[in-house]
C-alpha cells in the first residue's frame, strides 16, 4: 500500500481489497473493515519500503530470508555434489548468484533430492553448473544414466571435408619448360 510517497505492507490475503490508512507523526496504521491489520513506523524518506515478513505469502518469505550460508546448509543436507555446485556458485559474487542457488535448490522439490544430487554430480563432471544445464539434465532424465567415461568423450580430430589436395597448388613436374 502507498501512503505519503512510501510503501507499507499489509497481509497478503488482503490483496485487491479496499484498505484504510491512518498516518500519525511516528506511525502508520492500516485497517480492513474497521479492523487494524498492520502497524508500521512512519517512513523517513520518499520511496521507502516498510515490509513485515508476516504479511508475505510463505513461498516469498523463504526467498527473502535466504542467505548464502542458509543455501550452503541446505545443499549439504542434499549431498556432496549439490554442496559443491552451490559452493562454487556462491564462491564468487554470492549476492548476484543467490537467486540461481535458490532456483537450483528448488529443483529438489520438483525432482527429489536424490535426483538433484545425481544431476549436480553429472554437471560437476562436465564442469557446467548452470541452472539451465541442471534443469535439462533432470528434464531429460540424464541424472538416471551412467556418466560416459573420459575415453569415450575424447574426440579425434577429423580431416576437413572440403580440403583440396596438395597437387592443386603445385604445377605438375615433368617435361615442361619455362620461357
């Protein structure tokens, strides 16, 4: 809710409802059908956001309260490979990668912790720990197949398909004379 150029939270169950606001010098009160539903300290500057975590939907609270340390704890509960992936992601620019780490950990809800752990092991093996790669591994069921050995991954370089023979660049040797 916006009041005097600042933003104040109200319980998420009241989204779309008509709310009343009463502002005082030091506080702002929000009412729904004459019942007090929220109280906040008055904002000190324009655009300030005052949010009570109890007002948010449960799914949003987890994301807002997540820290790199909490993500690492959760990853360790899943397994070593998941812990490695999350640790590597958060090892550099942890705040920038926090949403990615949360997205990866959320894959455990959809696919299960065992499958996420197997997908992380596979991603680490191929040194590609992005969210997109992990999601594709899980969607395609690659986490449930054996990881190819190093020998089978070695590619022998092929000759170019349209290469011209060396003889095209040198004149034939033999009985000709140059004048």
